[in-house]
């Protein structure tokens, strides 16, 4: 006889597990790139009409046009530049249907009636409602990894995988600046990364809000080959870009703890001084036992339990000079 329990175990559970996998697979299907390409092609019954025709008589878009003409991409609008042409339809799709029937006379008539003439923008690509990957593809069709070197790792980046698209950070029509200006960057990143924002508000923190360093000093938002999209290979290399004096190698190393600054430090902020993960002596006592004086001159301190470890072991990151008591105590 098959017991209910083994039936459950050998038949029902595997069925649930397998069907669970099935639904995982189908709910997180990655569309073939072709389907995204179709989404950004625009209507097949529309034709390209050129920016001049798009914007003829449309004062509604004057500011957008001015900003765009002044931007790096807009500068390419001049054919003389020899660069690929970027115009409104490069991103919004062919516009002939949108401007059908939009004559100078109609615009003037509307104006007399106090109306704003709108083009039939629903015939254009519905950028806002595209899935993030398709939205990024609008940009990637020109900004290929070869054309824009820092996008080499985009597809595997946490942002791409986390459904963050280019235009979430690059506000194409917010002004003539297409790239993200340093002064706006921290606010932009922290808008989504609230937990990180909280870390930078802790008593000991890297001077991000003081605008002395920036998120992009350590991270590349377009992805890298390192963990956490760090610009450098490791945490240590990230830190020693600016704190070169901690890099070593030292004659007297603090064993291999220095291979990862993260053993003792937080990268963003901490409640403890010096961005430490824990306050000394507890930091040190994770790995060492504390000790008492073994016979110093002061009778008072004799036998006292030391707590301020770095008062004496001041060269905690390693040193090239042996300590007065011999060996390598990181003291000087
Ligand atoms: C590099 C790609 C790109 C180009 C070139 C471009 N746009 Fe856009 N446009 C976008 C994106 C992306 C959005 C969606 C805006 C957003 O989500 O912030 C948008 C939105 C808009 C909107 C809607 C704005 C709103 O607030 O709802 C208008 C109008 C517009 N674009 C007009 C233009 C005109 C006119 C041109 C040519 C001068 C142009 N665009 C060129 C990418 C582009
Ligand atoms: C039709 C081609 C084309 C499309 C589509 C396109 N770009 Fe560009 N983009 C260019 C060219 C050409 C330049 C100027 C040359 C360069 O800097 O590489 C440029 C420059 C830029 C720059 C650099 C600006 C600077 O000042 O350094 C940014 C940022 C940018 N584009 C973002 C985007 C984003 C975001 C999208 C999608 C919404 C997009 N582009 C879509 C062609 C394009
Ligand atoms: C999470 C935010 C974010 C996303 C998503 C993002 N970018 Fe950027 N991008 C930035 C920031 C910040 C900078 C400025 C970097 C710097 O100053 O080092 C930048 C710079 C750039 C530049 C200028 C590069 C240069 O060398 O000056 C281009 C071009 C660009 N991004 C294109 C894109 C494209 C295309 C996408 C989508 C595939 C994209 N970005 C996605 C934040 C982002
Ligand atoms: C539109 C929202 C948004 C913006 C703006 C944004 N991020 Fe992100 N970021 C995300 C999402 C979503 C993820 C993926 C989350 C995850 O995997 O846990 C992510 C992941 C990351 C990660 C990697 C975390 C990991 O575990 O690998 C880093 C680092 C990061 N972002 C830095 C930045 C920086 C720097 C900026 C500003 C230039 C920025 N982000 C702007 C939404 C955003
Ligand atoms: C001094 C270098 C440095 C700066 C500046 C910095 N980070 Fe980080 N960040 C790191 C390191 C190192 C890690 C990896 C920590 C780990 O995993 O041990 C990290 C991890 C992260 C993570 C993933 C883990 C987490 O803590 O949630 C996110 C998201 C992130 N950073 C976002 C940001 C944002 C946003 C900014 C700017 C406001 C920023 N970082 C500024 C070095 C830095
Ligand atoms: C882009 C340069 C830069 C990078 C990269 C960098 N730092 Fe810093 N760090 C600074 C600056 C600037 C200060 C502030 C110094 C001051 O106030 O005099 C600082 C301060 C510190 C402090 C002292 C904090 C305090 O409360 O006084 C520690 C500890 C520290 N950094 C550790 C690290 C670690 C660990 C990393 C790697 C995750 C790192 N730093 C990466 C620039 C950097
Ligand atoms: C074994 C723990 C430990 C490791 C690992 C460690 N630190 Fe420290 N660090 C400390 C302590 C403790 C202090 C506070 C020193 C003091 O109180 O005099 C400190 C202070 C600092 C300071 C600020 C004071 C100063 O000396 O400039 C910086 C910057 C710093 N560390 C950078 C780094 C970097 C970069 C790494 C990785 C290469 C690293 N630390 C690895 C324990 C450590
Ligand atoms: C992650 C574990 C770890 C932490 C945290 C740590 N250490 Fe160490 N430390 C070591 C190791 C491992 C050695 C090498 C031991 C050996 O060679 O016998 C060492 C060596 C030392 C030595 C030299 C011993 C000798 O033989 O000369 C001193 C002094 C020391 N640590 C002090 C400290 C102090 C002070 C702190 C706190 C600021 C600290 N350590 C934090 C792991 C750690
Ligand atoms: C008043 C100065 C002073 C303070 C404070 C101090 N130490 Fe020491 N430490 C020394 C001296 C001196 C030696 C060498 C003693 C010896 O060789 O007998 C030493 C040796 C060590 C050693 C090597 C022991 C061995 O047997 O190889 C370690 C590990 C150590 N200390 C860790 C710590 C830790 C952890 C703290 C904080 C809880 C601390 N020290 C606080 C002065 C101090």
C-alpha cells in the first residue's frame, strides 16, 4: 500500500515543483529581441516626414525643439557634421499619420478659437508604455556598445535586469543636457535607492551630499564586470583609487584582512566613526582576544583591560616600520 505521505512526496510535490518552474519560466519570459524591435518600429502605414515638417507651425513644441537643437544629439541635426542624423522621428517613429491634416490654416483657425492644435500623437510610438527593454532599445539602436563604450556591460547590468531604462535617468526633454549632470546625480540615484540615501545621512559618511564625491566615483550605472556595478575589480581597488596610502603592500601586513576594506568599513555611511562596521574594541574583538598590560611603568594602568585598541595599534592598516616592542604590532 502506498501511504498518503509517500504519495504526497513522490507524486504531488514533484508535480507542484515542476509546474512551479513552468510558471516561473513563463512569467519571466525574456522576449526575443525581434519583438522589442517591432514595438519600436512605429506604425508600418506611416512614413518619415522629417523634423521640419513635424514641427511646422507647432509652437507647442518650441521649447523641446530649442533644447534639442542645443543638445549634443541635436547638433548632429546639421548634415554637415557627418554624424548619424538624430531627429524627432528617430525615437518617436515615423510621423506622417500624426501630422495628417495639420495645415498652417488649421493651426491659425484653432488659435483664433483659443484652441491648442495637437498632432495625432497616438499614432506615434507609445514610449511611456513600452516595457523597459524596448524603451532602452530606442537608444541602443544608435548607442551600440561599439559606439558608446560604457554600454559594453549594459545587458547584464542590475539596472537593465531590474527594468530600469535609459530614459529613466536621461531626461531627453528636460533641457539641453542629455547626460546626467553631477549636481543632479545624487538626487536622481537616491530617488530610487532610499536605503542608500539613509546610509549617507548617518554620522560618519562619504561626503556625497557635500558634493565632494559622487555615486559614479565608485559605480557605473551602465554596468561593469564587477560585483555591484563597481568601476574597479574589487572593493579594495575601488577604495584605494582615493586612499592610495592604504594600498600596500606593507612589510608588516594586517594578515589578509586588508584584501577587503569591507571587513571593517561600510562604503556609504555608518553610525560608527570612520565608517567602521563596528565600534572598536568590538570590531577587533571579533577576531582577537583583548589583553591587559604586561608590566608598563604606570602602576595605574597595570592590569587594566585595554579598550581603545587603535591608541596603541595606530598603524592598523599595516606598516613598514617594526614596532618598538618588536615583531609587527602596527604601532609606531
Ligand atoms: C533620443 C530620443 C528622442 C528624440 C530624438 C526626441 N524625443 Fe521626444 N521623447 C523621448 C522620450 C524617451 C520621451 C518620453 C519622456 C519621458 O518619459 O520622460 C519623449 C517625449 C516627448 C513628448 C511628450 C512630452 C511629455 O511631457 O509628455 C513630446 C511632445 C516629444 N517627446 C516631442 C519631441 C520632439 C518635437 C522632438 C524633436 C525635436 C523629440 N521629441 C525628439 C525621446 C526622444
Ligand atoms: C538616431 C541615433 C540616436 C538615438 C536613437 C539616440 N541617440 Fe543619443 N546620441 C546620438 C549621437 C549621434 C550622439 C552624439 C555623439 C556621441 O556623443 O556619441 C548622441 C549623444 C548622446 C548622449 C551624450 C550627450 C553628451 O553630452 O555627452 C547621451 C547621454 C545620449 N545620446 C542619450 C541617449 C538616450 C537616453 C537615447 C534614447 C532615449 C538616445 N541617446 C537615442 C545618437 C542617437
Ligand atoms: C541609473 C541611471 C542611468 C541609466 C539607466 C543609464 N544611464 Fe547613461 N549615464 C548616467 C549617468 C549618471 C551618466 C554620467 C556618468 C558620469 O558622469 O560618469 C551617464 C552618462 C551617459 C552617456 C555619456 C557618456 C560619456 O562618456 O560621457 C551616454 C552616451 C549614456 N549615459 C547613455 C545611456 C544609454 C544609451 C542608456 C541605456 C542603455 C543609459 N545611458 C542608461 C546614468 C544612467
Ligand atoms: C529608476 C530607478 C533607479 C534609479 C534612478 C537608479 N537606480 Fe540603481 N537600481 C535600480 C533597480 C531597480 C536596481 C536593481 C535592484 C536589485 O537588483 O535589487 C538597481 C541596482 C543598483 C545597483 C546594484 C545593486 C546590486 O545588488 O547589484 C547599484 C550599485 C545601483 N543601482 C546604483 C545606482 C546609481 C549609482 C544610480 C544613479 C546614477 C542609480 N542606481 C539610479 C533602480 C534605480
Ligand atoms: C566610496 C565608494 C562608493 C560610493 C561613493 C557609493 N557607493 Fe554604493 N557601494 C559601494 C560598495 C563598495 C558597495 C558594495 C558593498 C558590499 O556589497 O559589500 C556598494 C553597494 C551599493 C548598492 C548595493 C548594496 C546596497 O547597499 O544596497 C547600491 C544600490 C549602491 N551601492 C548605490 C549607491 C548610490 C545610489 C550611491 C550614491 C548616492 C553610491 N552607491 C555611492 C561603494 C560606493
Ligand atoms: C572618489 C574618492 C573616494 C573613494 C573611491 C573612496 N573614498 Fe573614502 N573618502 C573620500 C573623501 C573625500 C573622504 C572625506 C575625507 C575628509 O573629510 O577629509 C573620505 C573619507 C573616508 C573615511 C573616513 C570617514 C570619516 O568618518 O572620517 C573612511 C574610513 C573611508 N573614506 C574609507 C573608504 C573606503 C572603505 C572606500 C572604498 C569602499 C573609500 N573610502 C573610497 C574619498 C573617497
Ligand atoms: C582590520 C580592520 C580594517 C580594515 C581591513 C581596513 N580598515 Fe581602515 N580603519 C580601521 C580603523 C580601526 C580605523 C580608525 C583608525 C583610528 O581610529 O585611528 C580606520 C580608518 C580608516 C580611514 C580614515 C582614517 C585614516 O587613517 O585616514 C581610512 C581612509 C581607511 N580606514 C581606509 C581603509 C581602506 C581603503 C581599507 C582597505 C584597503 C581599509 N581602511 C581597511 C580599520 C580597518
Ligand atoms: C577579520 C578579522 C580581524 C579583525 C576585525 C581585526 N584583526 Fe587584527 N589580525 C587578524 C589576523 C588574522 C592577524 C594575523 C595574526 C597572526 O599573524 O598571528 C591580525 C594581526 C593583528 C596584530 C598583530 C599581531 C602580531 O602578531 O604582531 C595586531 C596588533 C592586531 N591584529 C590588532 C587589531 C586591532 C587593534 C583590530 C581592530 C581595530 C583588529 N586587529 C581587527 C585579524 C583581524
Ligand atoms: C596601551 C596600548 C595598547 C592598547 C590600548 C592595546 N594594545 Fe594590543 N598590544 C600592545 C602592545 C605593547 C603589544 C605587544 C605586547 C607584547 O608583545 O607583550 C600588544 C599586542 C597585541 C596583539 C598581539 C598579541 C600576541 O600575542 O601576538 C594583539 C592581537 C593585540 N595587541 C590586540 C589588541 C586589541 C584587540 C586591543 C583592543 C581591545 C588592544 N590590543 C589594545 C599595546 C596595546
